C-alpha cells in the first residue's frame, strides 16, 4: 500500500510537470481556435518543427558551446518560438488566409470544414516533408538536466521537466496578461468575438488572425522545444500530440486561454497517472477515452448551445 | 466544405421533374458498366505485376472513398476516422485467417459485420455532437484502436500462403484476379451509392447536410438517417480494409488504422467530387497512381513523397475547386449549355386566391370551437433567464392565432418548445388531446404540426420542388405520393410551374417564405407555426402573402403566426396573444387585446386603439 502511495505521488508529480508543458501547447492551439474559430489539424506538426528547430539550434549553431550544456536546450526552445512564429505568419499570409478571415467569418460550420481540411493538408506536408528533411531516426536533445532529479521527500522530480514546467507556467501567464491587457490583445479578442463588428470599428481582422496563428504555433513550438530534451522524437510525433492538445483545449472549453492551460495540465496528469493501472502502450488510448468522455458528458458547458438558433 | 455538392447543386436545374430519377439512374448504370468494362479491359492486358497491383489499389481506394462519401459526402458530417472501420475489416479478416484458419471469403464478410457493429457503437454517442466536436471525436477512434492493436501484439501480422488450395483462400497467382475482385467490390459500393442518391434516404441526408434543424422540423428522423449512413459507410470501409489486407498479405496498425488511411478516404472524395459516386473514383484514379509512381521512383531519396502528394492535392483542390473535379467539370458544361439556351423570362404566377372578406359568422363559430393546441404552465429557463414563464395558451381549431411581443419576449422559444427543439422544464403541451412532450421535432411534425423559421431555412442547393418533396416525406409513405403532395403544396402557395425548378439558393425573400410555407404544407399539417413570415418583406409582398395564408387556413389548417408588423397582424389574426418576458400578458380577439391597457402602454402605442376599433380590413 505504502509503495502504491509513493508510486501515486510520483506519477502525480510527473503528470504535473509534463502537464505544465502540455498546458502551454494547449494555450497555443486555444489561441488559434479562440480567435479564428479554426481547428488546426497541423498543430502537432508545428510542435514537431519547434523540436527540430531547437535541436538544430543546439547542435548546428553551437548554442551548446556558447551557453553550456544545461542552459542551451532551454534557450534553443525559447528561440524556436520566434522561428516557428515567422513560419506560421507566412503560412497564414499565403495559404490559410485564403479560406479564413473576415470574408468567411459569418459562414456556418460548413466553411469551417474547408479550413480543417486545409490544415490536414498542411499537416500531411509537414509530417512527410519533415521525413524528407530530417529523416526518420528518433532523436532527442541531450541535456544533463534530464538525467538529474530533485528529491522532494519520497518523490523524485526530473530537473529538465521541472525547469520546463516553470518556463511553461511563466509563459502562459505572460501570454494571458498580454491578451487581457494590451491593445493588441484586445484587438485579438474583438476579432474573436465578432469579426464583422470588429472590422467596422477599425480592427484589421485578417491581421489579427495572422498574429493569432503565428502566436499559437510559436507558443506550441516552445512547448515542443522544451519536451524535446525529455523524450525522443521523429517527424510523425505531431499526431500523438495533436490529440493530447485537442483533448486539453476541449476540456478547458474551446476558446478559453486559461481553460486551455488547465485542460493541458489535466491531460498530462491523466496520461502519467494512467500508467499506474494501464500498460504503458495504452497511455494515449487513456487520453482518447478521457477526451471522448469529456465531449459526451459535458456537452452543454462546451457547446455553449446545443441547438442552433432557429 | 465551402461548397458542398450533391445532386441538384449545379446552378442550372435541368428539364422536367417527371421521373428524372429513373432516367438518371439508367444513365448512371450504363456509365458504371462502361467504366468497369474499360478498366477491366486495360487491366487484363497489363502484364507488369506492379501496374496490376496499382490498378487493384485504385479500385480499393475508390471503394474506401465511396465509404467516406456515403457518410460525409451526403450528410455533411465530415468523418476523419474512416480508418477505424477499414482497420477493423482488415484485422478481423486477418485474425480470423491466422488464428482460426477461416478463409478470407468468409473473413471479409465477417469484417463487414464487425465494421457495421462498430459503426453503430460509434455513431450512437458521436452523432449527438456537432461541428468541430464530431470531427475531432471521429479522429480519436482509429487512433485509440491503433494503440490497442499495438498493445495486443498485432504489430505485424502476415497472412500464411496456402499453396495447396489457394483459390479457397482468395490467393491468386494471377494478379489480374485481384483486379476483378476489387472491381466487384467497387461496383457493389457504387450501386449502393447510386441507390442512395436517388432515394428518399439520400435526399434526407442532403437535407441534413444543408440544414439539420430544418430537416428535423420537416419530419426527417435525422438520427436514424445518420445511423443508417454510418452503418453503410462502415460496412463498405470494412470490406475495403479486408480486401486491402488480403491483397497486401500483411497488416500493421499504422497501415490499417493510421491517420493517412482516414485522410486518404477523405482526400479521394474531396479531390474527385463530394456527394457523387464518381468523385472517389476520379480521385483514386488520379491520385493513387501519382503517389505510387512518385513513391516508386523517388521513395528511396524522398521517403515521405506519398504523403506530400496527398497533402498538396488536398490543398490545391480546396483552393482551386473546393467542390472537387467532378462538379467543376459538370458546372462548366452546365454553364455552357445554359448560355446556349437562355431561360425564358420568369413568368409571375400570382396566387389565385382572393382576400377573405370580413366574415363575422366565422368569428362567432370560432368562439365555440374547441382548442386544437393547448399549453399549460410551460416554463423554460436558460441559466437565470426565464425564457418562458408559466405560459398558458389555447389555440382554437381553425383559428389564425397571432403572437406578438417585443424582441426577446420568448416567441421563437415558444415555437421551439412546441415543435420539440427544446424540452420545457415544466408544463404540458397537448395537440389534439395528446401530449407532445418528449417527442423529437420530426415526430412532432409527423403528428401534424408544421413550422417555418424566422431565418429562412431552405435547403439552398436543392430546387424548390426538391425542398418541398423533402417536407412531403412526412405526409406520404411513397415517393410518388410525396411528389404529388409537393406539387399540390406548390400550387397552393403559387410557386408551381417553372419556379419549382429554380435552385432555392437564388430565390428572393418572398419566394423563400413561400417555399418554406409550401414545405411545411407538404407534410399535411393540421396546425402551422409561422415564425415571422412577413419579416423583411415589402408591403406589396405582404399583401400577396396574406391571402395565401388565409386560404390555407380556410382549407382547414389552424395557424399560429409570430409577427412584428401590427398592421398585418390586425388584418390577419382572429385571435391574439401578447408575450413579454416569457409571460402571456393578454389573449383574445384583436379588438380586446389591443385595448388592454398594459399592452398598449408597453408595446403598441395609442394609435393602435383607433386601428383596432376601425379595422382597415
């Protein structure tokens, strides 16, 4: 019993640490959905890009030599954000904006499927393009932190995961206050609430969408960069994570930034705690089951309304 | 899809409506036959086994695309999880073969059964979800199964070679046999789609796709239709999966349940054309060889080239021709034909009903009429807001009963509660002496309650006639009967003749209101709930519409009408109810209600007293 209790605490601690990073990634997906009302299928693949960008920054650009082996992966993860942000901005500008934005904002769900399917195409290209560019060999970012742990009583917490957790929480808070307080944040929220009205009062809705998309994928890329030092990855890793992120965002309530963070955190806990009772391979199945249960049993809170207006 | 497609979505409707279905399906049958013969003729002369395999794969992926099409193409519920059924079909066949020595001839049908059962189990909970939630949860099923099959230890299962009796185990030395087999599967799937397209079931699915609440209110049991669709779809996908495993002789979780499988099913259909049986065939015929050849030529240098091809294909098609190649080509020719023979100018068909003179006798008869619809203490709250607060209402048989009240008074909510969109928290609703509580909208419609919507909910890509036929399904068990009812309803509202062939998406507001009225009438209702039928209409249009409503009423249909324009209301209604903050303030004949102090002060203004005392009509 004692041993199980310690295992339980251990899994909960691991879940919390992993969940923080998931939370940050969910915030990225949540911003995109909240502002654009677009489910971004390719979101996991932007996370994958973040991982590879961080990996190459550490290795090829020699960040490791400049900042030392412990700090370099963290700096690289943070630097992956702006890189993927720019990529996201360009992708939105030249591709995604063609089927989203002010002109289709008033369209019903029908129009949204076009957008989902477009991001599915982007996802296929990123995954398989990643396979061509990066190869299929699983890699990870080496850091001494991932082999060290801090002891909190009977519980060990991995140092790399803990540092990631702290960074993720800080970033999520910064982003939250940015969206709540800043002028740009207000424009983003206006564009989210009512794109047509926002455009009448001078908000450039297309620009707001572009920024939201860039911000969303950039944030998630940082999350990806952070977990790249605690697990191996290959170009197809995005799909394992996209369901994790969908689940987190839905759990928190589509459109809510803070909710997305809590949702991601919860999913991280579920994933780690499921190993207490389920075989390791079924971790992700547990997440899917939780995900399905959430959407079946909490429909009203999340749907907002169950029937369209007549 | 921004431009979901389906029969009748082309901008120009063709020809007369008399029995076009039988003609059309004969043409389609011939087309399927010609396609099969040409494909098989090519397949039989090809000797390179690589090309033979490619041709087999084209057929299997076309079948898989059709399975997606049956569910998502017609009903508009986009499934990202077709791999769930494909994988179950493939794994059932494989496990039956490897573990129990069951031949694929039985294993594939067994897989179909498993697939259909999975369709039921997945459909029942998932169809409660809408929009994004439906798409996302469909995505989760195959991925969850993928991990389960990995965990069960089925990472890679090969079919044993049966050298002593290969044909009994569907193993052929001659690759061309697989082309024949796959063609048989595809033809069955195409015939199913053809049957669906021409049927009442297919039309119901299209109605669901274009406007689900309207479909439900028009008497379509949307859940049942969707369940049938997912069962058909799952069965076809499972058959394709079983055959795929049989041809490749090996299954892995990734090749059976992987995301690329679901994506390919969707991409074949979208690329070729959504909502038509030719779409997936065209898509597969172009994309499968393209991806396979590129993979063969460049696969060693560019390992993910297949996925990139599919990704690019889907992006290009969404940007250039979101409705798919088939419809793009068809629209192109339809436009040419239309340019060649321009339509004659639309002739105005005036309603052949004259205004009803004031008939005091009628009014007196009404006073003694018994109520057809009664509401007692109906209450409904949205959070803290009481949308309906103890509503008592009695609608007399044969009356035109007006419901007025300011915005947000709960008028539309009242209709939604009556026709079953929203269950009330408390209270009783009785129609012809029987409770309507707990019934779904389509059941309420079948009981004889028709309705129209404040925001017109036509099926925009159907013709006027098809719209009305959809409503007539609730009025007649046979397709011919439904067609007759629809024609009759169109006569009654003055939309018969050429206008009946117009596409609903291009109608004026007035025509749309008439269309909704006809669609509701076609179900042969005994009571009609009209939600702001005059909204957005000019005075002369209102004057055209009013005699039609009166005529319908005189033919025995009780009418409840929500209206803002008092002038029209005073002219039209026999009785009034005034609703405010979810409560009925006053009810009775117009002259009395309009004199009610509270009502006047709150909403109407003093001048209405004069109007009511000296009615213009």
